[in-house]
C-alpha cells in the first residue's frame, strides 16, 4: 500500500514538475519536490528505510525519464520541424577564448568527477545504513553528482566559480572523509 502510494506520489510529482516548467512558478516546483520527498517517506514506510530509500531513488529516475520522454510521444510531428521557424530561439554562442573553453571542459570533466567521487565516498563509507545499501546508493550517486557538476560548469558564466566550486567541494568532502 505504501509502495503504490509512493509511486503515485512520484508520478504526481512529475506532472506537477512539468506544470512548474511551463509556468515558471517556484511554488509549484517546490510542491513537486515535496511530493518526491513524500514518495521516499512512503516507500521507506512500506519496505523499510534502507530498501525503501533505494527503491525510491531508483523509481524517481524512472519518473524523470517519463518527464523527459513525455513530449516526444505526444507531439504531432517529431523532430526539429515541429517548432515553427518563427518561434525558434537559437542560443547565443558563448563568448571567450579557447582557454576559457578548456577551463570549462576541465572543470566539467575531471574536477567535477573528483568532487562527485568524494561525495559518493562519504555516502558509501560512513555508517548510516547497511553496507550493501551504502555501496548501492553511493555507486548510483556518482553519475548524478557528476552530471549536476557538468551542468553547472557548462551553464555558469563566471569562470572563477566554475573552477573553484569543484575544488572546494573536493577539499571539503575528502577532508570530512579523513576526519570522520
């Protein structure tokens, strides 16, 4: 009963998140995150906390795929031609030199990978659940953290922040790992 309620909460969260994207409304976006948190709680109640959190994180990613793929199945015409030429917005090319691009690529690649590994190392090794659950969630969280970091490195225009955030996160996470 709790598990099905958790799945329903995730699907409702996906629908509300789609609406928040359309309306650009922070309150609606926050309510979708609350539904995702409620789904984790419901699955934790139904399956036990360790297994429930693991299943909730796995099914949330499936719900995210539904969010991404839904417009492609509902579109009349699939592809770039379904958007009229007059309403297409082309992104402005990034300004800067090859050195700036190289710095962003280094930040998005190896620097954020090290930061993601540090965060995942904390999740996988510090005692908060059984060993199998820690390893499972720690391993699954590495690509999540790395993709968030790569997204930050490609979107943020401030080069100092792009370079310093992964370095600071790495120093903090590895410092906490060695101190605890």
